[in-house]
C-alpha cells in the first residue's frame, strides 16, 4: 500500500471527520468573533478621563 492510497483509505474510512482546512477556518472565524467586540468598544479611548492622583481614595481605610 503506498502513502497516497493509505491516505485515501483513511479519509474514506472516516467520512464524518472534518478536514484540517475547515478546522483552521473555524478557528480563524472564532478568533474574529471574540476579538471584534473588544476592538469596537476599546477604539475610542483617548485617555481624557484618566487623571493621575496621588494619595489614598476617600472613603477607604487609608483615606
């Protein structure tokens, strides 16, 4: 049995198993679905609301 025949036989023996290219595409799409909301909500942060404060926060044990 040659290498290509063994590969064809393995593919024919497991018809319900997805191909590697399909799994790679699904991984890329899943990564995009997770990343896009973070990119959309975090894109408008200019740093205007950030103020450097020294000392303790009022209302805490230290303040």
